C-alpha cells in the first residue's frame, strides 16, 4: 500500500491538493467522505502535523475544525501562534472509523496506512519547507520520527527530523480534550507549543 503513484512530484500546492481526492493508496478512501488536505500559507515557517481527520473534518473537508481543532485554536492563542500563519496537516489524509449505530467512532490508523499515506506528507514538507515541524501525537511521531519514538519521553525538546528540519513533539490535541487532568495537560501542551515558538526566534 502506498500513495506514491498519486502524489505529483512536480508543481506546487495547488497541484498537490488537486490530486489528493483521487488517491487510492490504501483502503481508507472507501468509507470516508473525502480526503482532507492540509491548509495554511505555502511559505509557512511552522508546520503542525496531526493524526487523521476526525468526523467533523471528514464532513467539512477542513483540518482541525472539530473538538480537537477548537482545543488547538485555544492552545495556539495561549502560545502566541497565529493559526493563519502556520501550515496545518495530518499524517493520514482520510478518516478511519468504526460505525456504532449512527455514530462514527475514530480509530487509530494502522502502521501500514501511516506508511501508505506518507508520500503526501513528504511532498507537503518539500513544498512548504517549514523551518520547524510540530509533531502532534503518536501517529504523527510514527510517520515523522519512527516507531521507536516516545512522545511522553521526548516531548517539548528540540529534535531533528530525518529531512533535517527542526522539530518539537507533543501530544495530540484530542488527547488533551479527553484528559482527566485537563488543566495540567492543556498547560503542558501550551508549554510545548511555546518551545516551538522559541525555536523559531
Ligand atoms: N485530529 C487530527 O489529527 N486532525 C484533524 O484534522 C482533526 C482531528
Ligand atoms: Fe491515500 Fe492517504 Fe487516503 Fe490512504 S489515507 S487513500 S494513502 S490519501
């Protein structure tokens, strides 16, 4: 499984976005409503990478517009980051879920799906060339830092991505949404985002 043959290796973001809906690089396109492309300025200095679109993102076709997105918005404000100036995307572009009655319950993408979708993320990194990548949660970490990386151990520190970009890992905003210790975990998430800001200065 790989998205390789659907990802254009020339052209810019417009071409990349135009090709994304055709991708059949893994089976996730079959049940999802749509592929959700990244968004933000093509010349953004900071790129934030999440997991997969959720139920809201799949319906609306935009990244981070559901509960995790609202939390991310608040955390970005606290950290002094302007959402309109960063490029936001996901490691996997189609929503993975299980049906429970009428509800669609998010499921974590498999290692095979993360690998299959990786060429899209690689091309986004080539086009945007961010100076700094914020890796949010275990799925994005698996995609960008390898399967041995542990977010809980190495969050909030300067890292180097295999492509040479500086990075900072943190938890996924949906983990903060679900946290039993919300205030603490929200604060830690904001702290990690502040590290990202400092690394850019
Ligand atoms: N979670 C993600 O990782 N990405 C989104 O776009 C929404 C929720
Ligand atoms: Fe292609 Fe990624 Fe969607 Fe799989 S999840 S079909 S690889 S865009």
